[in-house]
C-alpha cells in the first residue's frame, strides 16, 4: 500500500514538472532559444529549482539585491560563472563560465531571464 501511494506522488510530481516545462516550450524568444541550445536547461528550469536555481528565482533575486544593476550581475554570472549565490535556497551547485557565448548572446539571455521577474 505504501508503494502504491509513493507511485501516485511520484507520478503527480512528474506530471507537474512536465506541465511546467511544456508551458515554456512554446517560448519563441531568442533568450529561451539560446538557453535551450546551449544546454542550460540541464541544470536550470524556468520556474522550478533543479541543480541550479530557476530562471524566475535568478531574476527575482538579482532584481531585489542589485536593482538597476541586476542585468549586469546576471551577465557577469553567465560570463564568469558563480558559486554560492543561491546557497540560502539550498542550491550549492557551481555555475561554470559561459564566456565563449560572447557579449551579445549573454546579454540576450540575461534580458530574457530578467523578463521572468514579477
């Protein structure tokens, strides 16, 4: 009986994750295309924490902490990587640098991330 209940919980969680991800699968923005094409969704999701923080958490946290400099901070984290920035949310993964993307793509991704903020 316990196993059956666990299977129901796992199935429900899987369905919620699938619905969450597919709601952004139709996103045609250049920023979303870039995160998808560069493997960023392996560690991040739009609205759920995974190995790394969700893009919504990144947007809201940076906006709250850095205000008008939030875009620069997100760009810096993408370009140079970051560590420990989301520890208080239970996320300890290290963000590797993606400097090879170049300034324009990094800016496009960062602007897209910020657009997800409330």
